């Protein structure tokens, strides 16, 4: 698609998820590194399966950045930012469950920049995600610019929401039924939902790198009470699931 | 001891370590929370037991702070900073190995502020740690002010090093024999050793809290290549052991 090359990681991400779904291998030898994904459950999960939760998956650096410095359309993750996602691209089969979890929701909410660049719509262009986005579910895009829903192949429909994050959540909940609603990113949307107390589970994927500068996930987010419920990881990532305590 | 009350957490820390050493219980029920400390090893540890490593244990918030804002002698961890250490004080028996690891070295190095407040020595005062500090080994204190070694009860001797971090490390290595050398803190000393490439293993204890401001562990530390080798945790902390790759 037009401009799709700007978001070079997305096809890789789709491939990673697709590979992970097919290869449920939890342990392997990789040279001298033993990659294990046994889990440590640190608190009983309260979810009883009856209620849709609001989840949010984000990959951050050890110093808390979701993107490196100097983000641009050509370099949406900023300098060094692509290193955050090595775990997805280099070892999808060791991170099967984390990758599947990212795409397990019944509806998604994303910031405008996750769908396309800023400004008024170029309606000839149907977003970063190509004709068959990996969501296979309704996606609600937060924007100031109205646009008609965009039906893609494979069950994904992009709906454009101009009246705020709570409206988007109400619509996403209705669309998700019994499944979860996922805040798909970016960091600004995640911060807005975290600050509003609207996220039930934050799943951080902590990459063992130091970016030094860029966009911080938790900048300005206060009054956040979290409880780790599960930790796991590989040599490229530490997965921590946090329940948000209210 | 004089002024010892200023560092109110230290007696608690000593008690926590002491409790942990006596109660090797890995799992317990705490209301609805199941606290487990089974481990996920994510990479083979290269340590073959023949060589002394340099380790560093630090507790940080989810947004990367080792202390909250407005640190002072009366409030050395800053506002909210004491919440970082709940895992040590409230559930020592669930964090036995992490606590024991902090005090397993054959020699320790600490910044001046970990031993006493700033400025010239008041030689009548023998530091925050009381007459029997928990180290039971030689401790090398980084300072600009010379002072004769201070022998305490239980095998701890404070040695004051005025000629820099490499000199302190050379002396600590000689004192540790086959055991590890631990950089005991604070964050400034840890940053200096990390930036100089002198730490082999960084053990982060990530508390599930957001401090929003304060002293950041990794501020200004670049060129740091890390590999997680083990993750574990409870509902109050996520332990990650990182090998520093050179």
C-alpha cells in the first residue's frame, strides 16, 4: 500500500504473530542461551471469564521509553526504537503466548498515529496495516477528523471516533461482547486510558535496552496502583502482567 | 546510634534479611494472592564459579526511579520512596533468595551517602548501620574525605577510598577472594560502575509503583547491553537478573 513502507515493522509483526500461532514451542536451545517460558504466577487473577476486561500491551525499554528520540513518519519508533521489538521478530516461537495475547481481544482502540500519519485524511489511503490487518475485529481509531468506517479484509473494520476516549471504549465494549477490549497503542492513548482509570490489565514487555531519550510510557501518569500477576521472559524480553488496582 | 533514626529503613532491612535467612518458604497463601517464587531462567548463566563477579542489586519503580522527589537526610528515599521496598519488609519470606543475594558478596562498595551524610567526617559517629552492620565483610566507601578504617562488630570493616571507583574495585576484589564484589549503592555509585563497564550482573527489583519524579537509575547511562538471565517475583516486586554483555 501507499506509504506502507514507512511503518516497516508492521509486516514483521504480522509475520511474528502468524509464526507464533503456528509454533507453540516453549523451550529451545539457541546456542548457549536457554530460552524458557515457564511462568511465575504472582497473584491469582481475578478474572472470572464473565466480564470483558480492558487490556493494554506495550513494549518498553528498561528506562521506560516506548520509542527512541526523533520519531518521524519515516522512523516511527525513533532512533534505536526498533530494538525494543527484537523479541517479536527474532524469537516469536519463544513468545507465543505474549504475541497471541496482543491479538486476542474482541475489539481494539488505537490512537490516530497507529492508523495513519497526522492531519486531514487522504481517503485514498487505507492506513499502515494493508488490506488485511491482523486484528480481525472492529478497531476504534481516536481522531479529531471524522471519517466513514473502513471495512478491510479478514474482519477488521476501522471506525473513527471523534468524541473522546470514553465514547470509544463504550463502542468497543459493545462490539467486543464477552471478549476483552485492547488499547492497541500508541503510548499517548495508553496514558490517557491509564490516567482515566479505564485499563484493567497492563501487560508490559520490558526490553533489556537503554534508549536514553524518547517517549516515556508513564510520563505524567500518577495515581496508578499496580499488582504484578505473572512474570515470564526470554533473553530478549521480560513479560510482566499487571492488574490495575482501584 | 546518633542520627541512625534518619535512615529508618535500614533496621527494617536488616530484620528482613535476617527473617529471610531463617524462613526459606517459597510459596504461601496471603488472602487471595498466591505468592510464588518459582523461577524462569531465560539464559544459561556463564558464571563457572572460578571467578569473582561484580554484582549490583537495586530496587526501582516501574518508571525507573530509585528514590522519590525531595530526598533529604530526614527522608533519604524521597517522597514515596519507601514504597519501593515493601517487598523487603512485608514479604521477606517470599523473597528469600533475592534478599540473601544482596548480602552474599565477599566485599562491598558503596557511595558515601550510603555510609553517612555528606561533608567532612564527624568521627564520633560510626555511620547509619549501627555497631553490627549486615555486611559481615569489608566495605569500601567512595569519598573525597580520607578517614581511617572503621572496624565494626560481626566482621564488617568500613574502608574509605579517596582515589576513585577503579581503586575501590581493585581493593574490593582483593578482599573478596573467590566471592563476588557487590556495588551496594546508591544509584550514583551504580551509574558510575555501569558507565565504566565494571558490573557483570545487574539485579533489578522492580516495584509496581509509579513515583513520577525523583532520582532515575539509568539517567545518562548509555552503551549498556543487557541480557535477562532469570525472572521471578511476587505481587510486590519483579526480580530480573541481567548479565551485562561487553
